[in-house]
C-alpha cells in the first residue's frame, strides 16, 4: 500500500503549547472572559465611588483570572514536554503515514505504531504551525505544517476534509 502523505513531527514545548491553546476548553475560556468583564466593571465602579480597598481586591481578582487563562496552557505544555524528556531523554518524534483508509503513526523513539481509521477522528483543528487530529479519549496526533515529506499541506487539508466525514472540521 502506498502512502498518500507523509509527515514528520517533533513534539516540542512550543508545539505542546500550541496544542493546549488550541484545545483549551471553550467554556473555561468563556468563563474567564466573563469574569474579566465583571472584574473590570467592578474595578471601575470601586474607583468611581472611592472604595479603594475594593479596588485592590478587583485588581487581585483580575490578575488571578489572567493567570488562569494564560497560565493553564503554559503549565500543561511544560508538564508534557518535561515528562517526555524525562522518559525518553528528548522530544518525541513521529512519522505519520496517510493511506487511503487509515493513518499509521510511528513513534521514532519507541518504534510503537498506532493505526487510526479516518472514521475514528472526531475533530480537525489547526494552530500556527500544526494540524491537530483529535480522537476519542483525549488522544491527539500532531501534524507539522512544515513537516511534509510527501504531499503538501494544501493537498492534505483537502484530503482530510474528504476522509473525515465524522469529524468537526476547524481548518
């Protein structure tokens, strides 16, 4: 069987960060934005009324919400990258082979192989440098936009849109 696309991806900290930012729970993000709006409005009100001790509380609440919103993906990406380096001594690298009826992802460090049927894919997303293929149980496959060994990213997008009929496509 001949591969239609081949892609090499190294799971670096930057790529984990893009993954975590792209897949961050939307209700968490919306809740953080709503909290920021409320805290900013409360802060403005406390300044206008001269309630300066409450202004300090509003400022602290603002910083906490920003920390949660920005810090969560950073912490998750740091943990994943650090764990891979501890276990493997370096970043994980995969070679992803796309066939007509399935994807074969090969971890070059452990030589483990994962077969993925296109019907198992639940979501296709993208970040600045990645295509993100999400399956059930939180499993994801990262595809480096600049890592195509066979085929182009433009052809890949068309191909994946055709193959992943059960997926929510966000590319």
